[in-house]
C-alpha cells in the first residue's frame, strides 16, 4: 500500500510530516501569488511516468510500440506542448482536442481520432490533416465514413474499435468493454468479422489496425491479455491480420493510502507476452502496439490546493470544513463516489487530529470532496492539498454557480509556468452572450 507521501508528485518535499514544496517551490508562497483553488502539475512526475512506460515497452515487447496520451484526462494547449516535446502521441475524441493537438505541435502521424459519435465535420478535419488513424466505432460509422471518403476521393488509414465483451472490475460508469457498452463493434455476434471484411474490401479506406478499451481505473492485467487474444483471434477468423493493435488505456492509480499500488509493469507485461505468444503460435509478424494511458501519466503529477472557508462541528462530532472549490472543479466524488486523501499545509504541532469532512462551496448536498478523514483541526484560511488530481478533474470541470475554473500551473526545477490562468466569468463571451 502506498504511503500518503507516495501519492504526491515525485518532486514533493515534506517537513514535519506535511507537504511544503513541489519541484522546489514553496506551496504557501505559490498560493500567496496565485490564490486558490489552484492546480499544480509537476513536470518531473509526468516525464518520469512517460519514460517508465517506454522502458517497459522496450522490456516486454520486441515489436514497434507507441504511447498515445488520452487527451480526455486533461488537456490544455501548453500542457499538450509539454507532451509533444517528450515524444508522446495523442488520442483525441473531438474537434476541439484535435485542434489543440495540432496547434501544440503534434505531427498528424501521432494523432488518433476516437469517439462513438463523430460528426462529418470532425471526420473531415481529421482527413484534411492526414492524421494517423480514424478509429471507427460501429458498422454504421464505417458505412458513413466509406461513403464520405468516396465523395471527397480520399483514402484515410482507419482502425476498428472492437468490443470484446469483457467486464472490468471498476465503477459501472467507466466500464466500456462489456457487451451492453455503447462503445465498439461487438465480436460476439459476428459484427466485428463483418466490419473487418467490409473495411478490407472497400477501396476508400485503408484498414490498419484494431482497438479496444475495457474501461478506466482497472487493476487486473489479465483482462488486457484476454482482450488482446480476442482481438487477434477475430482478425484471424476474418482472414486478415492487423498492422497495429491497441488495447487502449485505463490502467488504474491509487488515490488513497488503502488502495494497492498499481505498477504498470504487469499491465505491459501481460499485453506484450500475449502478443508475442500469439505471433509465434500463428507465425504472424508482430503488429505495432499502441497503448493509450491518460490517468496513469497525469494523475499523480497533479495537486489541487484549496483554502478553508467556514468550519463547523456536526451533531455527531464530525468537523466539517468547507473549501473554496468542490464539484465545479472536481465532480468525480459526486459522479463516481471517488475517494481522495488530503494534507494540511502548515504547522500542525499544536492541533489535534479530528474526524473531518471536506465539503465544497457549491449548492449541492453531494458536493463533498472527502467524506471522512482524520486531519489537524482546520480553521478558516488554512490550506489543504489533495493529491492525485491531475486527471479527469479539470477536464470535467464546469462553471456551476458561475464559478470560474481554477488557475493551472506547471512546476519544473523551481520555475512556474501558467498553463491556464484563472477564468474570469465576467469576461467570458459565452456567459455574456457576446
């Protein structure tokens, strides 16, 4: 099990048992300059995570491989530039994400367009920029794409997203590989074989690969091996073998000290061994392997900092501290029942530990960031840090109660760069109506 310190970025430093610095930068001074709520991204954590995945692919997979960051985890223009600079590819799911990726300097050959309901405009945007692949999500979309490509006389490279009917042990809202999922072309009823044969026989698309995605926050590497086996088997049944295979992403991370550490070593090992064994057994060449981590690359690198507002004691003795953020910048606890830990930033020597509940400032009873945690007794003006905040928080943030979205900072070797300034609702064209 990880210690609380292990949940913070790798550059985090503590004094007297509490986090004081990230990337050599004093957090209290940072808050004085930028205010709260504020999100921090640690360059060292992001870079080390990427390099570690590269080393695992080199160890367990002798074929070509690629790491495509799942942009939906968190994306901004400057953050995308950081990822492009270290050599990552990127998986996008909308015209907006595609535009940001291109503006950030990702070459088209490193961009993959996903999505279960792509518009004609999004497909045209992808085709016009000659991106690496359009990932087709259904038979209907395959027919739509083929007809569009015939009209505009272009032949893009595509993958087919297949549904292997595998249910991962995770929250039902992020299970995506089971038979009733809205994602992917089912293997079980023969649609996948039909799609492969239709794509192979159509002169207006170039079928390069197959893809699947089992879900998010997964901790069972064996499921990935099973998924890869099913994908390769259905390709063989259809009489075609892929140049590219992608088992997606979804490898989980611990958010609290009581959850097992989830080293991706077993994840990559299971995928690599399955592909190598299959290729040897069937005497086929190894396909290019594309993995799509989002949360695992970004989550630990992010820290959310809040200031305590009002406090009170509940009738059952629990200490309730209301923070200056909440459901608008982090909807995960309300959506998925997600759990977090927190750290008081300051001198806790003379403060007793008390059972606490950290709630948000928004007009929802479900606006709780942490339902139960023992912390030094918090008072108005105190600072609280919540680790593992780098994925699926800001990307799902809203303007609920017309709150502006937080300032986002990149911390590297004692230097601070603003990735996104604090949003000023009064200057928002969308809210003002132009």
